[in-house]
């Protein structure tokens, strides 16, 4: 998975083929792909997120993700946009961890963007237990964003975003919080996260 992560970063940093770039300027497809690497023994993750608008207010979204430890999940659901700056969605799907568990996965998310400030939060629950992630960032300019991030199981801390191109973003975060160690005991730990996000 680490080789896949770094290969994806290299390929995406080269940019889109001219035809694809021209098409994306006309209309984005609503799909983004993100590869995440986490320090320590945490698994790497690959996420695919898709959104489709039916009207200015209604649409749907879907998520598929997998981790290097073979955990997999997906869910799909409706989303509403009650204001130009706010989107809310709820979804249902499945999760699976071979030889451990399998079952229904539910989630809810919200995204708010106003005056250069972006607030994004997601909550999931299912057989593997509850999980959540929240990010709050401020766009310093078109290239850089600064903010904070909180993720269940890792903690909270600062986050830096770098928009290499319109559709390619690198981000990094350093989180501090209680995490399970090799003996399944919670202890204070600092975790570094790196990711590349490609939208088209």
C-alpha cells in the first residue's frame, strides 16, 4: 500500500493529460480520490468519494474506502443543500474486515464553506464501532490553507493544505491524542498524517 500511495502521488503530480484537463475545466465529474499514509503502525487508506446533484438543493453521494489491513467499507445516500454554503448528507452501506466482522455501516456528514473558511465533519457507526473526523481550515490564498483537524483514534492538531493545481491537493496533519498501542492499551501518542487528493 505504501508503494501505491507514493506512486499515486508521483502520477498525480505530473498533472492531467491535456484532454482530461480541458474537460475538467468545463465540468467537474464530482469524483475525488485520496490516498493517506499515517505514521506508526496505522494502516494506509485509499478513499473514493462521488457526488451528483439532481437540483441546486438535492443530490446523492457515495464513498468506497479500503485500508492496507484489508478493512473495506462503502455507503451511499442523499444530500441536501439548504443554503449555498451548507451541505448535509446521510448514508448507509456495508463494512467488512475479513475473519473479524461484517455488517451495516451508517454515516452522516456536513460541509460548510463561507468567506474562505471550510468546516467538514463526518460520523460513522457500525460493527467496528463509532468513528468521526472533523476539519476546519482557512484558505490563506489559492495555494495554501491552514487549520485544525480531529480524528477518532488519533487525536487532534494542526493541518496544512497545499493546492498544487486546481484539482490536486497535498495535506499534512500532526495529531496528538490517546491511541491503542500494541498491547491494546490507550496511551498518549503523536501521529503524522500525509495525503494526496485528486479531484475530477
